[in-house]
C-alpha cells in the first residue's frame, strides 16, 4: 500500500494522473469514478490511515476543481456525483474550499431534475455528496438538499414489476429506458444511498424503506440450491454477473446494514449471496472495486461486520491476496500503474487497508 501511495504521489501531472490504456477518457479526467478527484480522495484516506503521503492533497483538490468547466448545462455529465463535476466539487469542498462548496450545492440542486435514478449519475449520488458535506459542515443547506433528493427519489419509486416497486432509469447514457437492479446503475444502489442518509427520513419512510427494499430483493433473487444472485435487469434474463455494479456483491454491500433478526428470510439470503461470491472466486476481470476482486471482497467485510463471523474476514483477506497478484500482472502487461479509485490501484489499496482493519465502508459510498 505504501508503494501505491508513493507512486501516485509522484505521478501527478498538471491537474491529474496519466490515463490508463484501458480507460477511454480524455487525459486527465477529474471524475471521482476513475479520475483525479477520486485519486485525491483516496490518497487522503490512506494518509489518514497512517501511510506516508508526500503530496499536497488539499492543493491538488483545488487544482482539479479549478480545472472544471464553469457552466453546468450538459445534463448529468456535469451534475453527476461519480461520473461528473459534482464529485470533484465535493472533494475540494471537503478540504474547506468555499467556492467548491457553493458549486456543489448548485450541482446537487440541478441534479434533482435528472431521471436516470442510479448512483453514478443520478439523484442518489448527489444525495450522498450532500450527506458527506452534512457530516463535515454545520450548514443547513446540506440537510435540505438531502431531504429534497430523498423526496425526488422516493416519488419515482413506483415502477411495479412482479408485485414490488423499483425504479426505471430514464435517459441513462443514451440508452432507452431501463430497469436496472444492481448497485452501480439501479435499484439496490438507490436503496443503499437512502439507507446511508436514512436519519434524514421521517419514521414512516424509514420503516417503509426496509420493507420495500427487502420485498424487491426477495422478489428478484434467482436461487440455485443454497446459492443466490440477482440479474442485471428486472426481467427474465439470467443472473450472470457477479460484481459490485451488477449482482450479489452490490446487494450485500448496500443492504448489510439492515439489522439482523428483523427479517429472517432476508438474513439467510445475504448469507447465501456471500457463499455465491466465495464459490465463484476472484473475478478474472481484475482487482478493481467496481467490477473486480476488491469490490467483491468488500461484500465479505460487510458480512463480517453484520455477523461477527471471522470466516468472512478470512475470506476477504484471501481475496486481497488475489487482488495484489492481479494488480501486479496488470502492471506487467501495461507497463504502468492504474491511477483511479473505482477501476484502479487506489481502490485496491483501500481494500487492502480495509482487510487489515475489518472496516466494510467504501470511500464515496458510506465514508469520505
């Protein structure tokens, strides 16, 4: 981990880091998901965890923010949290830059009108950005924005399929309307964001949130014996993805905070999902958080925190060893590191540290 921090600290270029050959983005990118603001946030988290970071993180956060376009008239590509300007504004705002905080508030307000209803680009993401600010600042506007976001998201939680309610993602990435279920782009990612900020909900909605979420989770579960997974879309397609953004890992991570014992069938379902992830083994796609071994490993950490059973921590650490090997092979293949949070080496470093501490929280989802 120290090597990853040192390499990233020395590889800063202008207002970002060199793009990886597998990333189809302009160089450098600012976005949280795979750009400079995500690396800045990760380096600060690793610094706070005790790793030496010879890098001026607050100055870098401000540089990345200042490089953003001044306008926000390009739809979700500007207002989005993980995939747009809101993430970079958040990172700078967390380091005390007031101009960034003002810009973030404007972007969160503008994003209320989006109908993608998914974590990466829609209202759930900017609600998390506002929540991060509410944790760090005594400023009523962030609580107001969280409540507005929750209201907007709740008002569209009304697409009935199989007798339960989900969301429809309208205008997402140029696709026709979709009904995604996974953590990155659909139902359970939205629920996870609401759960993070649930103390901003009234008592009636808090109870309804868990009941409705569990009902839909059970309705779309595809079981094979004692194993379970979820399809990408709310249709009859097979459940053939097993990563954070689509499939069981994202469901476990998003829902593991629901208290044990209230819904026994749901408790069993999450354990079966964990066994599914373990049986499948580390992902061949690579070591990343979004669609790799580290993201799947965080599901084990979530189950460890939920149950206290050490086998889940042991499994997470086994996956960590695979992630290290995968990262090494990718470096040999491409001849360079991958400087990003959700798709690259910084996310792997955060996962390795989480396996050391047993902390299941993921940077940008439920910790900042």
